[in-house]
DNA sequence: TGTACATCAGTGAACGCGCGTTCACTGATGTAC
DNA sequence: TGTACATCAGTGAACGCGCGTTCACTGATGTAC
C-alpha cells in the first residue's frame, strides 16, 4: 500500500498509475496485486481510509499541544505543516483525489474534510471562543478554515520540503488567512442581526 | 483541442488521457496529434492558455455588471457560477491541474489565479472599499477570496449542473464565505496596528 | 510432540490488446510570378 | 488569368512494448487432533 504513495511522492498522479507499475514499485509480481485489491479504485479507497487515520493523529496532537487560546492559530498551523511534511505523499494523494477520477475517492476525501471541520467546531465551542455564533454559522466558518488550510497544503506540496524560506512564507500566509477569518467570525453577528 | 476537454467533462482525469484516446475523440487519426502538439503536456499548456482567456472574459463580465458596491458579492458569485457551468470542462481541467502531474501546468494555473487575485485587488481599490488596508494585506485578502471561490468550484463541479437545489446551496455558501472574509477585512486593521 | 490439512501471499508463463511513435503518402489551400 | 510550387492537416500501415487479467503453481505459516 505504500508503493503507490511512493510513486505519487515522486510526482506521479494517482489516476495515471497502473497495476504493473505499482506492483513493480512494491517489488512484487503483478498477479499479487489481486490478492489485496480488486482494482486501482479499490486501492485508492483503502488509501483514503488510511488518510483518515493520519488526519486523526494530527488532530489529536493539535488538541494535546494547543493549550492557550491566543496561540491557537500559530500552533495549529505549525502542527499542520509539520504533519504535511512528514506525510507528504499522503497529502499529495489527498490533494489529487479531490479533483480525481473516481467519484468514490473524491467523496471519501470530502467526507474526511467535513469530519475535520466538525471536530474543529466542537473544539472551538469547548474553548468558549465562539459563543456568539449559531451552529450553522460556526459550521460554515470551520468549513472555510479547513478549506483554506487544504489549499495552503497544495502550496506546501508545490515547494521542496527543505526550502525553509518558502515553507516559512506559506506558514505565515496561512496563519494570516486564519487570523482574518477569525476576525471576521468575531464581528460576524453584527452582519446578520 | 476541445477533445480532451470533452473527455475531462465526462469524468476522466487529464493525467490519464492518452494520445490515441484524444485523437479518437477528435475523430482523427493518431498521427495527426503530432501536427499540433509535441506531447500531452504541451496540449495541457495550451489548454491553460485558453483557460486564461475564459477567466478574463468572466472578469470583464463581472466588471460590467457589478455597479453597486453593496451587491458586489452576490453578483460576482452569480456570474462566477454561471460561467463555471457554461465552461464546466474548462474548470474541471483547472481543478485537476492544480494537483496535476505536470509542474508546468500547475504553475500556469497558479499564475492565472494570482493574476485574478491582483485584478480583484485593483478593482476593490478603485471602488474605494478598502482604503484602510495596506497593499500587502489587500493582496492577502484577495488571494483568500480567490482560493475560497476556487474551492467552491470543486464543489460545484461535483454536483450535476441541473441539480438546482445543490447549486443554490453552493451559491449561498460561497456568498457567505466571501461575506465573512470581507467582515474580517473591514476590521482587520484593529488587529495589526 | 507430531502429523495432516487449510489458508493465503506470492510466482511465472501466457493471452490479446491498445499504446506511443515512425514513416512515406495524399490532397486541399494559399502564394509567386 | 493560369501555372508551378510550398505549406500543412490529415492518412494508414507498421513497429515493438507494456498493459490488465487468467491460470495452475509453490511454499510458508497457522490450526486441529
């Protein structure tokens, strides 16, 4: 299962991978593929499941480390970036899958993102940071946050992992995006009386 | 050149298209491909150029139709959605290319988005809506706007074009995203004194 | 403890097929004199 | 106006190759008695 990720990490698109290619990378005969997966789509879906685990691990780490509310954004973005670097191939796969060929994979990734957004909403409620917002508005705001971060992900995956200057730029920019969104959230109820 | 777009419109991923497949769709013998393009990447780059034209046309229409500042968001989102529907395949190609195989295509699409963001910044300046923002902050905000809209695009392309209910949901949601961002923009200077 | 059997990941040969790319070609259209 | 030539999109046959998938197989590991 790590073979396709390796190939994706090397710049290939998941949609263009073939069974022989994947098994070759895995150092195994093509026939073995069918012992584990019905076809490439099936493989993709299993990768989405594993992606879910990676995201949950990331979320847990964020929860453990973000203690003060005022550092929330900075810390979270930092954790996100370090996880994205550590699981580059996984996140590349995720970015590709969002506009991918298989509707099922697309849906899987979307649903991971929705889950992520709803967990974020829970956390913000728990921290009592968003008492003035309705559930619907909070959900919308968390969705926007997750999307912005996901888009930053594609920036991050576009630059070399050890280009520290660029990575730092992306970190700063993402942080500012989130700050802006939260400034909007603070003043949101004024707009919808 | 419209043949690959047709295939993308049918749910295929550009990265998985072959020369024979494209020429077959175009109703032409495979050899003819080489009269026009060196390879699939070359084709992709030419599509990016054409995509630029589509975006510019959309921008022009938005400029002509958005006269009152208070309707700016509603109108722009409406125009965006109708163009996205009218050029579905083009925008699918764009969404795919962002995480695609070819670095050159990726860069091309990114640069279109940057151009779009900077034009938006100009327009907002011209309308005197953002006098309190520094150039850097304005640029950041416009970037976030463009990204949010681009992400909504992938939502839109995921639903059937004639599912009016879903399209309307996406329209509303995108509008709210932008409203939130602009509320944040209004109060932004408070945060960075 | 030893024997018999089930399970299952991986093997290797074989298949027919569609792929990208080459080549010399045709035939329509535009250009020069 | 008519003739000669250049340009260029499209043709069709051919090539070698890698693809997905099938099949009967091997050999290691776990389980039952």
